C-alpha cells in the first residue's frame, strides 16, 4: 500500500523573446516525464516569460550505481479516487551498456501515452534519444516530441489552428544531465541522504526549451506489499523556471503540481509508485505496479484425485 492507502502488488521493476511570443500563442511549458512517467505540456504567460532558459548552466550527469536490466513490468494508472484509468507496460532491453526503455499506457477512453527512450549507463546515465507521444481525450494538449542528443536535433509535432499537422525541428545545445524519459532510473540512483539533485529536461511550447527539475529526498514512508509493511524513500520533483517566470507562475495559477516518487532502497532499488500530473490541465494521477490475474481455467484443468486412489 502506497502512502495514503494505495495498494501495490506485482512484479518489481527494477532565442528572441518577441519571436517566441508570436510562435507560442497560448501554448505553454510542461515537462513530459514519462512515464517514466508522469509526463508534463503548457503555460500561456509562463511560456512567454521563459526567454532565458536556453542558457541554463550545465550540470554533472547522474552516476549509474544501480544499472538497469532486462525487464517487463505491468503498470496501472489510477485517479485520486482509486478508479483505474489505464493499464500499461514498462519493457527494458539491455544491449551492452545501452538500454531501450518503452513505457506505454492504454486508457479506457482511448487515449495513449507512449514513450521510447534510449540511454547508456556506463559510469553515468546519458540520454541518447527519446520519443514521447500523448494523445486522446485525456490530454487537452497533445504531445509528440523527439530528441536526438548526438545531433542536438529536437523535433516537435503539433496541430495548427487550421487542423493541419505542423512539424518544427530545432538544433539545441543539450546538457549532459538531460533526462527526458529517465526519471525512474535517475531517482533510483540518488542517495536518500544526499543534497537536492537538479537535472535538465526538454519541453515543447511548441518551441523546444530546456527547463530544470529539482529532485529532493523527503524521508522514508510505509507502503504495503500484499498486506506486508515495507518502507520506501519518498522523493519530490518540482519544476524550476527561475527568474520572472518562476515568480509569476504561482500567481497566475500555472505552476504545475510537484511530482511524488517512491523508491524502495536496497541492493537493487525498486520503483514503488508515482503521483502527479501527466500534462497541462490533466488531473493528478498515480502510477503503480500491478499483477496479472491467472486464467480461471488454470485451477479446473488440474486432474482430480479419485477416492481410494
């Protein structure tokens, strides 16, 4: 059971401002995690004010103490009232020092949240590429964002006012601590007693921008695993806009809710759960692991013992 009563049972998953204003219109800034997961999409006024983000200082990449392995985990996405909104899969395939992580959620209303991330983990974590798609009724502001760190090419797709698809490609100087689609492995490698960690992320407004994510440890909390009590480290992730944008965002009601992540520590840290918004104007949801139900026929197919045998 996650803090506040949610249940966990399942397999462990180990730049000219004037031009920007004209281009962005009512679009805003919202990081797309993903799910790895809680994926983030836009703030009108804040996006206009965020004109200096491209010059954010570089930070050191996160050390890879706990390497990702080949895994297939089952996930579910729940509303705050406990209703299951979507089911999903996290599949990681490891080849040498490179990991391909694919996380997908299929919603009951037909919406889709799909992200494929390629990264290396030799000494430190390094993002190589990321492609994140959010579409359907659950997402008022669809996302289609692709990142290639080798070329510095960032491509975003959006729908114009005329209903036609618009494709924008920018070349950016991407920092070594860029972690789109890598919140889970990054958080699992932070020290619970360590200082706050700041990493970078690209968001589409629709103009691609760099923002900062500040990850801080909040201490241990209890959760339940099939009725047995366990402890998890609680981390909080907040978006740092800085400057005028950071001061104005809370005043205009466009500061996104902080994201909460729970990780069970140990020799092999395990993801326990996550809580936050998937995008602008999306409700707060929880991502948890789940377990498949065995076919009912599995019990009836066993041979019955005869009396006297």
